[in-house]
C-alpha cells in the first residue's frame, strides 16, 4: 500500500493542511483483453438497417396510394353541347364591268388558244436540243 499526501484545498486559510490518502495499487501490470466475439448471431450495421427501413416505408406508402387509386371510381365527364353558329351563306358574285368588256373577252380567247397550242406541242422534237457548251476557251495553263 502506498500513502500519498494531497492538499485539501489550494485556497484554504491554512496552506499547510494536507490529507493522507491510501491507494491500493497492484504491483502486477494488468493487460486489457479484447471482448469475446459473440457466437452464433451476427448483427447488421445500423446504416444498413436504416436504409432497409426507409426502403420498406417507401414501398408501403406506394402500395397504399396504388390501392387507394384502384378503389376510387373515375368521375364521369358529361359533355356540354355547344351550339355551332349557323354557316354564313356564300354571297352571290356579280361580274365586274371589266369582265364584260370586249378587251377582256379577246384576252380570254387568246389565252385559251395558247393553251390549246401548248397541248399539241411535241417536246421531243430534235430541233429543241440545247447547244453543246463544252468549248475550248484556251484558259488552261
């Protein structure tokens, strides 16, 4: 056993007052031992349990909303008829004074004769072939 003198209070009026404390100190050094691993059951780490819990809660909430949506009957929408406005009649067109003049009538007959001439035109005539444009201009270096 070892006796140790320890001051009672550092700011006491009697600075020399000490108390004797007896400490029971073992002479043999103690070596700490590791706790024995439990045999049989192994526990999962906490973060895996938290993630699995959140995942199961999400599946449960999704299943509840899905079942609730299946139970609800769809709301029948009744179409409201809308009256269509009556169609507007096409106005009767009277030809202008220009359309009845002799100059317009002669122009109309000239256009019709030109159209008839274009209908009988033979576009495969060999005299209609374009000229050969591959001529030597002497520009080569």
